[in-house]
């Protein structure tokens, strides 16, 4: 009995530490970067590079959260998984969603691809956590935002596929949990 309680405390400490680390980049997320002048190409490239690095970090963060959620759900730790909700919502709203919108508005194909991959991981995470309404909203938004990019290749969990195929898979996964 004591071992089970100790294990839960350890998991709670790990989750709290993870959420604290993941929320740290959020501190400067509300600041809007200044718009680059059209004639200032090196500054624009630096802004693009900075945005791309931030997008890569968000993708890695969401993959870590997804791994934690899958682990907790698979091991029956639904209460621990539920504790991810508030920090996850905050992280998505204040950081990830802002960057994804910024990347889609840009003209760089690599950033558009990366933002689509982030949206796919976000949707998978919401499905794993059984947030059906939120996952459905993200899928609908993805279909709208990425309509011109449906044949674009995306890499999700080590597999390369097209964006439309990945969205179809998430649609079927969402339909499956809706029946439960």
C-alpha cells in the first residue's frame, strides 16, 4: 500500500516538474515581435529562424505531454492524466496556438509543415485525454487552415504521411472514442 502511494507522489512530482519546465517558455509568448520591413531580408530570415526554432520546441513539448498522457491512461492513472488539463490548456492557448497561427500566416513551407505537425500532435493529445469537443474543434480548424496543403508530407511519431491522411486517421480515432 505504501509503495502505491509513494509511486503516485513520484509521478505527481514528475508531472509538476515537467509542466513547470514546459510552461517556462510561455513567459515571453505574449510579446508580439516587431514586424520586419520588406527591404530588411536578413532580419526577416532571423525572425523566421526564431519562429521555426520555437515551433520545433512546441512540437517536442507536445510530444512529451502526449507520451506522459498515453502512459498515465494506459496504466489507469486517469487522475494524474486529468491533472495535465489546466497546464496543458494554458500552454496551448498562450503559446502553441499563437505560434501555429503565426506560422500558417507566413509563406515558409517548412514552417507551415511544422505547424501542421504541431496541430496533429495537439489533436492526438486531446483525443488521448478524451477531450472530444476540443479535438473536434481542432480538427475542423485544421481542415480550414490547411485546405491548400492537403497533399503536404508530414512526419508524425516517426512516420511520414500526407496531411489529409493524418487528418482522416484522427477523424476515425475521434469517431471511435465518441462511440464509447
